[in-house]
């Protein structure tokens, strides 16, 4: 659970990076992206972490950018 709290805190910082306002839609969007991010990390761990962390981070960032204009 601590891991999820850390992801939520990192996501809050992303609002500044993505220049998002604090509307309910944006919080819901963040929740959607965070859940997918956790899913990808869990999948990465379960598959033995064979993909590099840099590759995983790039994939997560690319997926997030589909929903948010940077």
C-alpha cells in the first residue's frame, strides 16, 4: 500500500508538469492513468523485470501522453 501512496504523490506532482488544473475530470484522469501505471509495473515485476526500467518508464510516459497534452 505504501507503494501506491508514493505513486499518488508522484502523480500530484505531474499536474504541475502537465499544467493541469485541479478539476474533478483531471483527478479522474490521473486516477485512470495511475491505475494503468500500477498495472504495468505489476506486470513487469511478474514477468521477472526483464525489460529495462528505462524502457518501462518511457512506455508509461508515452501512454500517459496519449491522454494529456504536454
